[in-house]
C-alpha cells in the first residue's frame, strides 16, 4: 500500500493552496476517477484514477482503494493493465479481473482471479484471443463462476480481433440500405455481442470450462441483433442473474430499420442456452404504448424480478423513460409500470437489497437526483429525491442498505459519498476539489442560478451562473453565454472535460448557461416542445435570458459578451448570427453545428431528424421546418466575428457543415477562423487536441471581449 489519504473534508481542506483560476492544462491533466465499486460486505471500494502528463503526452492509470469505514484512501494497484474488476468468489475480498493484454500479445485479454487484499496471489485463469470487455460475474451454487463480456463478433458468432483479422486488398465498402455509418464509424459486417463463459472450481483456483457462448449474433430479420447498442452502449445493456442461470440483453428491434426507429427490446436467454433460445421480454404489443427505446435491464438481488426503462415513442430518443418491472420467469413476465405518471425521465437504476425499492437517478431542475421508488408504486406516485446537487456517474446499494454514489459537480470532478435510503444522512468520503491541486479553491461559491420568464412557455426557465475566481460583485466581467447541445439534454451541475464552465469563467468571464426549451428535467412537455421549433422557442428563450442578465446582473458586462455552443448549440450560434441576438455579442463560436438544414439527412440517426423537424424530408418549401429554420436563409445579416470548429470523424453532423459555414463567412468578409481535427468526432477527446481547442477558442473570444491585450485574434 502506498500513501494513505484521509478523504474527510476537515483534513484535506487545509492541505491545498488556493489557486486563482483553473486552467485548461490543469483541468485536462487532473485525475479522472472512475465509479467506486464496493466489495460485498461494504468494507472498501475500488476505483481507477487516470492522470495525464502533457510533457510526456501520456496517460497513466492506477487503482485506488477507499476504506468505507475510515475514509482512508490508498493505492491498490499501479498495474494499468488491470482494466476491470468484479467481486466474485468464496470471500468478500475475492475478485475476478481482466488484464488488457495476454501472454500471446495477439490483441486479446487475460482473466485472473485473486484476493483483493493480496494481488500477488493472482492466478491466470484464461487467455482469450479477443479484446473482451464489460465483465460481469457471479458465483453459482456449485462454487463455479459464470461471467459475461462483450466484443465485436463475426456473422458466424465468433469473436472479432482486429489484430488477427485478414486484411482485404481493397478498402471498398458497399451498402444496400441506409445506416452506412454511425457516430464516428462506418458500419461493417461485425456487430457487438454478449458472450458468456464458465469458470469451473478447481481446488483453490478455477479453470475455463469450454468456450464462450455468443447469445446475440444470428438473431436477424430486417436487421440483426447487436448488444451493447452502439455507439454508447456498454455493460449496462445486459445483466446476469445472481445465481448465474439467466442472461438478459438489450438490442435494437430487429424487425425495424436501424436508422428510422428507436425501438429496442430486452431478450432473456438461459445462461447455458444459445441465441436460438432467446425470447423478447418486451416486444411491441405486450405493454400498452411501450414501443420505443429500452434501457438498463437489471435483476433484483434475489433474481426473481427484472427492472428496466422504456420509452413510448418509437421515433423519439428523448421521450420519457418509464420504469417497468417484470418477473424473471419468461413464462410469467407480468410486466408492470412503476410510478408511470412521474414527469421525470430516469436513466440509472439499482435494486434495494430486499427487492422492495428501486433507486433511480433522473434529471431534475438542473441536477440529476437519486430517488427511491417502491416497486408497488401506483401510477400517480411522486418520488422524493434523497440527493440534491451533482450528477451521478454510478451508484451501488451497500450491504448496510445505504447507497454509494459516485458523482461530479461543476466544482468537483468526482465526489464519493454514501446516503441513507431515506436521505436523512450522508457520509462524504471524497471530494476532488479538496484533493486535486488543479481544482483547489473550487466550490459551491462559484455557482448560482436564476429563473426567468419567456414568451415560449408558461414555466420559468432556469440558468446557471458560474463566477470567475476572486469574483467581486462590485466589479464587472464580460459575458460568456453558452448554449447546450441536444437540443434535448441540458446544462447540469456536473463536471465536464469538454465544456467546463469553470474553465471558461476563469478566463475572466461570468458564464451564463441557460436551459431553454428542449432541456430535460423540467417536465416532458418542456422537452417535447422543441419538435418543429428549433428556430423560435429556444431562440426566444435565449433572448429573454440575455435580457434578464442585462437588466438584473450589474456585474455582467453584456457589451463585451461572447456566445458559444456545440451541436444544437452550434446550430443556434449559426441561427443567431443572422438574427438580432447575434448583434449583441462581440464574437461567436460554433462547434459542430448545422449550417444548412436542407442537408439534415446527411446525418445517420434519421429518427432524430424526423422527430425534431416534425416530419420526414420530402420536398421542402417555405412551410417546411427544414426550410423555415435554415440558418443560411439569413446569410445577408451575418457580421459578428465567428470561430468554427468541425472534425472529420463527426458523422452526426458531417464536417461539410463546418466548411460551408467557414466558406460563407470568408466570402462575406466576416472575421472568421476554422479549426479542424482529422481524428476527432462530434467531441474533441484527445487531451492534446483539447488543449489546442481551448487555446484557439480562448484566443478568439478573449480578443473580442477585450480580456486579452493581443493585437489580433489570429
């Protein structure tokens, strides 16, 4: 064990010096911590911590151990090849873990068992020639271990390993149906699949019992099953029953075209079965109205129930998630909805130990709060939150029934705490802003919020205010006006390594981050209202937000303001460039935004465009939303200096949109600059690229806001 850190706030708050500001370099290099995973008895938890060195251009990952009794934190392992750990086996400290390499060096992985208190005791159990990930495991009555992993698979069901794959002499791709590419990847014949394997007890160790079973590949109709669902699916898309006898997995509806519908189903299959034995739990028609996307299938602790989320809308990715509970017996599912009228859309769930309560996390008023929901809750039941600030990255019900939460906040990249089932008590174990030097001095004092009225809705609209370091209300600061993407989604009280409000504010701005029409957490009607209204409802909300700031916040210098946004926020920058609000800013920043909405069908997920444009693309005319809300219709009004970012691997909004925007700005003589990354998608994730992103954007806005003394933004 290496250096022990006492994570209690009394100790750490006196250790770190207070910094004046958080810099892009500091934010990007600061530790990025994973979700805390507690052992079965709840004595300690493990999590990863990844640091980055700009000097070495290298990230280093280690594992840390949190003592849940004392709060002490120590280094558990410095072996960065340990990629995943699960607690399983004869004792509370028995583990199974994935080593991201194998002895053959063929791109596969290794499975090890060990005691978490003594990694030197680790036993190599199997070397697998496929880069499996997403480990889940449980012990059977016989003492064996059943486990699940996932990987790309060939159409014959065998695992795919790029390092071992035959290379074609041609790079040609041929498609006969839409969904040619998705997010940042062109679709290939390989699809992701869930595999199951058994480790037979052999003395004090285990041995792989036969090969792995593919439960997914081969279930085909209009399309073929894939699990996890891409591009963001992971081990949350499947689960293994506590006794190891049953598997559930999630896949898009194989009876519908992938690009046109959000519908997905959850399948159940015996662990010792095959894809041919899988049956759908929630096919269309079984549960009234439930035809849309499913999510998060989870067995109860006794294995008798399965909880999951599902939306009603078959074309709509941001419909309200409804909680469902089914019997785990495929012959007697008895599916029921829980708190079905609750006007929130939960996206994380965990079972209580007694199976009587589901703990769910849902966007709520600019946060994502944890709510306990009884499994017998009536349709009109209104859950009460037991957490307040922050957005959970994960949560786990401990042996003592408390909920271990790993979350982040605007001022902290990771907080770890345990909350009682009724929310009456909270034990805080760790706060990154009290430990990490780059985050020292950050805290709730840096943030506030306000509500304002708009002519687009009857409800008041929320906005965050983020203050620069050493803020004084007696001074004035330029406005940084940020518009979020989605448009469904929102600005929440959470940390981000891409659009970090505090990093923006510490350039010397007061950041205003409103949640206009389409934002989630203020009721489904507010979210749904965006359909067919990209250019009016949210635009007027933003106008009213600016008016509120200009009238009520004397410390904000709106005359020196800038505005920036990504995705839908980027579209809105392009939209306001041609409208009066655009003249209220000294500079604009568009990251991956729509420039010409008549080209919306160049995207991949057509269900999104069809929903948000309130119809399919047919023959757009002046009454069509594809035409009506097109930014280039107002090209003649463009005049505000404009910074454009667009990357080559963005298939959600193709790079041609950014090039079109930049070309038009240049031809019109509007001061403009174009930043492109050939290796980034809709997001800029590489830390070195992200540093350039921050540097170039801040150079631009700081010049036009007057913060910098530079003679040119170029």
